[in-house]
């Protein structure tokens, strides 16, 4: 049985995935979220200015901001100290 991801792991996964701008559907599919939860997670990250909505080629996409670097570094460091490995997800 797979372990459930924490809220912080989901935020981390979205931010890592969006280092390259991604469409909403790509994010929810890749991160295995439903639309309602995906909107909530993405909305929260946008309000914290860790994720930004950009328009590329007439399409809306989400991209990790520079400010997210601190969260990603701190989360990765904490995760490594707790579990002796870096957080991971399927590519």
C-alpha cells in the first residue's frame, strides 16, 4: 500500500514540476490530483507567490517563481534529515 503524501510534499511536487511552465491539466495529471484539490493547491501557491500564472502562446500556464527556491531548499533539507533520502516522485 502506498503512503499518502503530505500537503507539503504535494506543494513540493507541484513546484518542482512547474520549473518549466505547465498547464493546469498537466499539473493535476502529473501530481495525481482531482480538479478541485488542484485548484486549491495551485491557488494557495499563487497567493504565496511561489507559483505564478503566465500566458505562453495564448495559453495559461503556471511557473515556479524565484521565491519558491527557498521553500524547495528548506523542504528538501528537512525531508533528507527525517528520511535520509530526498523527496521523490515518478518522472
